[in-house]
């Protein structure tokens, strides 16, 4: 009786056109762009979904954004749960060496009408703090974004190491998980000092969340770069393809990225000028080597 009922149900679903549970003929599963959500998932989606929509239109293949926190990047790459990756340069170097991830293009940031293909890290404290030099950081409470954050951690670690301060021994190192958390922790006196990537303070001020005058940059660089920063500059984030992605699709994605204009809605949403040919990430690898030697 049950067997007959099952057969009838299958026949009825077939009549209704509900039998096929797979995608319609000609449809493609969306290609997943894993994005490091350095300021949280909501901000990441608002920033990068328009780029996914642009790639969908330009390549004829659907794309979607998958926000990832710092701990989710490597498992998502190693497990093949994403197809492309937009993450900090440090993650890219590691994923390239471990899993053959390949950069298709490098990001062009935007500041004061200038397209920038480099970024740095800024070490900062409250404006009224007694901390005025790197040496003053010894014995303090210091917050990074994550130890694996390149602009919000590793750049500053190298800078400190090269000035005789071991960030893993000479002060209390705390992780804030997100760039905004680090800024608020320093502003509110929960932390004595901290580090974030080089456009964070300016962007938060533009959003009305902070005032630049509330902070003091420690050991500021004066090299003409339009964002306040402490460290040397490194190549910007890449748009990278996992080893499994089809070569033909990678070529179409690369063409689309390099063709993205500054005024396009996808560029405006991401607050970027566009993308350029992949940069040399050797300096990033050198930074990671120095930091990891002192982290042991």
C-alpha cells in the first residue's frame, strides 16, 4: 500500500513539473568569492556584493560573496568551499604557497582622487596618552586585529621587531577580531595602543564614528602616502583564484577586473579605483618570515 502511494506521489510531482530537484538545464552553480570580512559580514557584503554582480554580468557566470572571518579563510581554501579569494596579502602568500592559489589582479585603493596599490599599518594611541614613542609601548596593553591580520597586525609586528621591541613578549598583546573593535578599544581606554590597516581611521571618521583628532599616530611615516601610517608600504590585496577554477573563466574574470572603471557602482561600493595587474608579493613573504621567527 505504501509502495503504491509513493509511486502515485512521484507521478503527481512529475505531472506538476516538480520532479526535477536539480538546477534547470543551462543554469550554473554560482562561483563563490570568499572575502575576508575585516569589519564584519554586513560591511563585507555591502562592499563586495556589487563586484560579484558585475562579474556575473561581464562573464556570464553567476558569482556570489561569502564573507569569512580570519579563522575561516584557510579551511575554506583547503576544503574547496570557495572558488576565488579576496583577502589580505599575508593570507594570499600563505594560500599561494600551501594550495597554489593564484593572484589574477591587485586592488587599487582610492584616497583624495589617487589610485593606490600599496597600504601600510598604523600604530596609534589616544591623543592624551603618555605614549609618544615605540619604546613607550613596553609593558602596555596593545591590541591588534588578529595575529594573522596583515595590515592590522603583522606589518606592525615587523616594524616593532626592527626597532628592538618584541610584540610577543614586551607588552600584553590582545586580538580585537575586527578593525573597528581595535579603534574603539583604544578610544575608550580599554587598550593603551593598537594597530589597524592604513585607511581604517580615515574611513571611520568619514562614517562619523570617530574623529582623527582623538588619536595620536606613533612613529608616523612621512612619505607622501595619503593615509596615516607607521610601517613601510606593501602591495594591496589581490583577487585570487583557487587552483580548481577553470582557466577560461579566470581569463574572463581577469579581463572584467582590469576593465572595471573608477566610477562604476561596483568600484564605488568597494571604495576602490579598480584593479591592476598582480603585484610582486615577495615583500609580504619577507615580512611574514621576520615576524614568525620572533613568534616562536
